[in-house]
């Protein structure tokens, strides 16, 4: 029990630090979003009217008061999920924009991360069990080579071949221009059709870390005494591989997988930008480009909190899966 209490207290401390940094970093950056909006309307070289600047700041709801009062107001707004208005998508609220993009990212990145983890873990298990074989060599060398390729280059290559050359798949968007949003098979099929290229781009590189990590971990567990004892007892090879070696080798991957799931709230910025996919990654890219501080803060906060919660869940699971962790914390 002491282990779980310590993990939870550490989570609260880290969460407070992340929330505080999320408040400080945008305010330390140069630039004024209100002045940028006025400059776009009047021209870069035109003189900025102070009255217009004050009106835009009032419209955007920029914070007033001293620094400490702003921090207290910020914490109070977080408790009510009031992230303010988006500068880029005025008059929509930040929560509205995040809510629209969140589902797209969860469906695309979440599903591909789960598939990549399952496939990568199985391939890594098989490669370790057949270590030094032809299959192991192909998987290790081939995936190591693919992992050196730039992620955006793979996405652009898929886009060029399957969209512009062959014309099999759409080049951008989450659904077609003529699609009518609704819970219909036609609309769902259109969404799946537009998600093929982004999903494939992610799945080409997503399993690589899990394959290599699982292979290296399992090679170590295959040398342990309990694995050799299971083999000496005459157990079937697949039982030794799954229930003795892989069961212990997968533990480090559990933490990495939980953190990767928490990170899906940030989306895959490059993939969603290349394919113009309406997810959190593209929304973050636009927020940074437009100096939309409220939207940036909310996206960073959602991503950070997601990673912290996922890490807490991984620590709890780790405590149940490996009793040595709990005993070590109580020693």
C-alpha cells in the first residue's frame, strides 16, 4: 500500500508542476496576439491604433491584473474547464475546438498505437525465441533501417504514390467534401477511407520500438534460471516462451505503452499536418503558428495530464504485475 500512496503523491506533485509550467511558458514568450491580429487587419507597416488594440484584447479576454492574480484565476478556470476563447477560431471556445479534434485523434492514433503495440510485441517475442535465425536477422536489420527514415518522409512518400500517382486514396481531410456528417454507414465508411493513409504511415514505424525492445528484454529473460527450469521440465516451447519468458519481458513495455497512449492527446503533428487530418496534432500546429496562447495551453495541458495519468496507471499495473516493485518500495 505504501508503494501506491507514494506513486499517487508523486503524481499530484508532478501535476502541479506541469500546470504551473503550462501557465508560465506562454507568458514568457515574446509577442502579443492582440497586436498580431490588429497588424493582420491593418497591414504590417501601418500604425497600430491603441483603441483598436484595447478592443481586440477585450474581445479575446486577455488576462488582466498582477502575475499572482492571473495564476489564481488560471487555477480557478482549470477547475471549471474554462480555457477561454480561441484566438484563431474566435468566437469558439478552446474547449469546443479541443472537443472536436479529440475524437479524431483518439480514433486514428489510439487505434494505431494499440495495433502497433500488439503486433510489435508478438514480433519481438517471435524474433527473440528464434534469435540468430534468418527471421530474427530480417526483423532486426530491416526494422532498424526503417527506423532511421524520417517520419514525415514516409508520410509524403505514401501520399505521392497512393494519392497522386495511383489515385487510390484521398490526399487530405478526415472525410469527403460531399459527405454528410451523421451516424450512418456511408459517413463512417468515408472516414475510414480517408484514414487509411495516415494510419499506414503511423503503423510503418509504430511497432519498431516495441519489436526491438521486446526482443532485447526477452533475450535476457531466456537466460534466467526459471526459464531454463521450465525447459528442463519438458514444457512445450510456446508455453515457455509465453508464460515464462515473455510474461516478464513485457513489463518494461507496459510503462512505455501506457505513456504512448497518454501522449495520443497531443496527436501526431507531422502526420496530421501532412494529411490535413482534423486532429489534435494539426490543431496544435495551427495554434503555434497563430500564437493562439489559450489553445496552446489547453493542448499542452491535455497532453501532459494524459501522460501523467497513463504513467500513474502503468505504475499501479506494474505493482500488481511484479510484486518485487512493491516489496522494493517497502524495504
